[in-house]
C-alpha cells in the first residue's frame, strides 16, 4: 500500500525487441467480477527510467489505484503496455 492508502501494482516489463521503446506506459484495469465486465478503477504507470527501455533491458514500474481501498476488491485485471518504437 502507498502512503496515501491507495492499492499499488508494481513489477517489471522487458523490451524483447531490437529497438529502443520510447515513452513506455503500462495501464492496468481492475474489475469487480471475473467476467471483466465492470471496471472499478484504472491505474497507469511509467517505468522508473523515464519511460525509455533499451533492447534486452527490463524496467521497474508502479501503477496506483486511487479509487480502491484494498487490492482485495479486485476480482480480475488486465493490462496494456504501450510505447513508440523509433
């Protein structure tokens, strides 16, 4: 939990491509049901290295849910990772 008592996802993403991933962002959607029909919050996070990930490198990220009191409220989730490959 964060100091604001907001649930937090944290983890790593890895660039398995040949080009630098620029402006990387992860978006995690939390659902209140296993069928993923009701979104209860969305959290976005950027890697700790300002959003750019070199080929073969992994980067740490944090994404915070501000509208939830506990991770126990999340029955299912999905995520999307986006970046520009120049």
